[in-house]
C-alpha cells in the first residue's frame, strides 16, 4: 500500500488515491497526487499534504488553452481546404 502524507484536516494517515475527477479525468489526479482522506473525506496532495486547488486551476487552464489552440488550428486547416 502506498503511503501518503497525513490529512491536513484530521491528521489521519489513511488516504486513497483518486482514480478519476471531473476536472482532470484519469490523468489529472495521477499528475497531482490527488488523494482523499478515508476518515474525513478531505481531498489533498498526497505527497505534500497541502491543498491542490491552485494546481488544479493551473492544470485546467493549460488543458483549456491547449484545447482552444487545437480547435482553432483544425478549424483553420479545414477552412482553407
């Protein structure tokens, strides 16, 4: 079993790696070591024990920007076919 940092809310050492989230699908939680405390339900970074909110916002912005650029690059390519 993988050992994670203690929960920042209840200090419990029992946490479970999240496999899927609405903001990151299956990849985001793995990249950010996003875990959920089995005692209180808090979600946090399993490596540092800190909140992941800032990293989640940055991750979402980068994925959104890449999607935006790809969409318009493909649309531009099809417009001049």
